[in-house]
C-alpha cells in the first residue's frame, strides 16, 4: 500500500515536474484498471490539456487540469509511477502513459493489478469510489486533538490499530505507518480503544504527527526516483528479530487480519482487560 509520506513525496515531485505543463500524448495499456467517467476516451480527453495542480486525498493522487477533467489514481498495493528514460522497454504491468510537452514522460505501473485510475469530471468526483468518503487527513488542519478524541469516543470497540487504519475516520494510515506510530506511542496494536487512556490518546495523536512529518522529511531528503519506496529508516516495520531501538528487545510480528504487524512486546504491553 502506498503510504501517506510516500504519496506526499510523489505529490511534491509531480507539482514540480508536471504542474503548468501540457499533455501531448496519453495512452491506456490496461483498460480494466482505467475508468473513464467522462464522455470520450482517455487519450482524446487528456491530449492538449494542461496540468494545473497536483493534490493528494488520503490514498489518492489527483491531477487537476485546466478543463473539467481530473485524473485520479489510487496506487493501492503495488501501483507506482515512473519517469522512464528514453528507450526503456514497456513492461506488461504498464497501466497508462502520459507525456508532457518538453518532458517528462510519466508511466503508471501496477504488478499487483489492484490499483485503479479514473478520469472524472471535477463536479462528479463522488463517482470515484471511496474518494469523497475519506476522513481527516492527519497532516491537515482539520485533524485536531479534539477530533482525534472524538473519533476514539465513537469507536470504543475497535482495536487501536483498526481505528488508525479506518480511512473514513483518518485518511490515511496504512499498516506500515500504523506499526511505526503505535511503537512510538508505546501502545499495543490490539488494545481496545476503550482501554486506551486519555493520556495515551494524547501521546498517540502526537505520535501520528511526529511519525508522519518526520517520514515525509526523510523521504524528501533522500530524493529517490519516484518508483523507489523508501522504508529502510523505519524503526519496527519489517524488522522482526532486530533489537528495538528503545529497549533492545527483539521486534516481534503478529498476524492481524491477515497482515503481518510488527511491534516490541516490551514497549507495547497489551492491556489486560478492556474497561
Ligand atoms: Zn522496545
């Protein structure tokens, strides 16, 4: 899953590389994953339009154009963009291509075939499944401590990890950053929300902001090509058996809802009983 700091980096690169430029060519290679929700076809609609702004909404990247068309992409599990060098062979995972006047060429690829792209009208964005049902952006102004406490009060029966990952409440924290945030806040992923104290919630709120902001900065500083996913700086995710950076205990993993979650069982003690 493309996580928030990774998409935020993509947004910044796209703002720099695509904004203000005209699309001179567009092509769909895997039409099952590209949904044209406007009249006409993808290439005809986009060719000649200018990209005016690039935004992120939860797990979606949106390219605004100077017409009513919006190109909306949800990379999902393995979808990723690439600026291919000249002569790069087109792989079978290539979903669509957009060429900008004077460069660059932009590819969207998806080995997992779970990503979706939409060409939608700006006044019909609710036709894009999930787009308008996103909760508060943790890096946005609306994500206040009060709102976070309210979300917790309304979801007492969820586990804290489920609550963090519910896109309709907080958009968006995937399983990678859920692990990082919970480790930073020293809360067990399977703790019931009702068993988490007000103090712990405050700590968790700070951990969300601190973890995501620091990750955005690190990924931006590393300035890798956009097809690279930078996660080697993370503290618990995918570090099973390595020493916890805080206490030295080996990091453990747990299968939670089919996904491997990583934690330190010394720093993140599971509450014995829910209130
Ligand atoms: Zn630890």
